[in-house]
């Protein structure tokens, strides 16, 4: 099995944003298909630490998503194959073998297991322990939960990843090299990095999990304007066909229920309570996940989906 950070930027696992260009619909879906394949093809029983939901440094247990910013700048995002959780990033394609020392590990409350989950051969920037895993950071400032997704594609295609993540890493590296001469990024820079990291989680890991939502979003990738809901007719309808499924939760709410929806589909009976007197049936769960991926049985997931965070209690009724 090839290591996660083998230094090769391939079409299947990359988004090229150089020169302000927008990835095509097919390129974006190709990336999502690659992620699903990596997740489905991974045997969690092959790694004792992953099987126990412990920290892991085995490169083969990670998958990598590359974002090319221009000819000189790029960002590499690393996700664990056991759960499709976004764990951290490097910049400018650092090689393995002990030379890549730009890894920023995100963590929930500076959890030691999160900080220790680093692909072998990559060195973590220890000064970056302030990047919290807080799912919803990208969306929480909007009064309308659909608003962030009306522009998230243009937001990512624009300069926000460079400003939020690449520059943050560069400033951290400069600070580490000479703390007397260079300043450590302040709280505003940390907040922007968290927001950018969370946005990437939504459009990669979360979209890989929920295919009907992904299809609806992907056809609005270049133009923007996605309302956060799937369409009737399943994944084939996409954004341009079928009626809006307002009977299903908005994407921001759907991602919090991944593990419970997966279990509901496996059980084939029962409902998932989502608060406000609303519940989701087995058919609802199938309509939401579609051809995406199910959460693995026995894998402990954070309170929300791809990047942790806090949410209200949910119950599965059988």
C-alpha cells in the first residue's frame, strides 16, 4: 500500500486552484470518489491502534488530499482512513523520510491522541497546538445556515486557503526559526486557520459521506448558490433536477448524525431523533447517505462528524 504522503500530486486526489481556476465538476467528483475508495478499501483490523481508536503514525492509515495554490504553493490535507476525519495539513509538498517538518495537527481540546496522530516521516510543528478541532466554525457566524454554502466554493477557490492555512504555517515556521525576530500568529490568525480547516472538512470528508448532498453541491461548484439540501430522484438528480428535499435536514445538521444514521441503516428499523420533535426514518437515512459511506461499526466518532465539535444529544430509537 502506498504511503499517504508519497510526494506525488495525482489527479485523483487533488484540486488545482492555480491562477484562480476552478476545478471542474468531474475533477471534484473524482476527488470524492477517490476518498470513498480509500475509506472502503481500508481494513481497520490491519492496524491495532486504529482498531482501538488510538493515535496512529502509520502512513498507510492516512489518505492525502492535495490543493495546488500556484506553481510554488500547495497544501496537503491528511485524513485517517479508519473514519475519514481530517487530522492536519502540511504545506508545499514536504517529503517523507524525516525532512517534512511543516505538519500542523488539529486537536480537540489539545487532546494528546489527536496531536500524536501524524503520518510517519512528517514532523509536527509543536508551536501549532492551538488549532482546535471545532466542527461548525465555518458556519457558526452565519445567521442563515445555508449562507456559507452559497459561497464556500468561491471562498475556497479564492485566497482564503492561502490566507488562512498556508500563511499561518509560514508564520509559524518563521517564529520557530527565530522567535526573537518573528511573532507567533495571534488569535485572529488562529481563528482564520480554524475556519479554513473546517471549510475543507465540509467539502471533502463530509461530502464523501453524504452522496446526495455532494451531487447537489458539486453541480453548483463553479457558480455557487447551493442551498444545502439534496434533490429528489437520488444522486442522479443532482442540483439541476428534482425537487428540493426540505423534508431532510440541512447539510450542516446532517453531518452531525453520520454515525447514528449509519447504524440506523444497518439495523433496518427505528428512528433517529434530531431534536425539535423531529426524527429520521431508515428511508430518510438512506436518502441522506445514498452512495456515500457508512460509519464503521465499533469506531468511536467525535461529537460531530469530520472535525469534532460540540452538539446536542441524539438518540436512536428502535
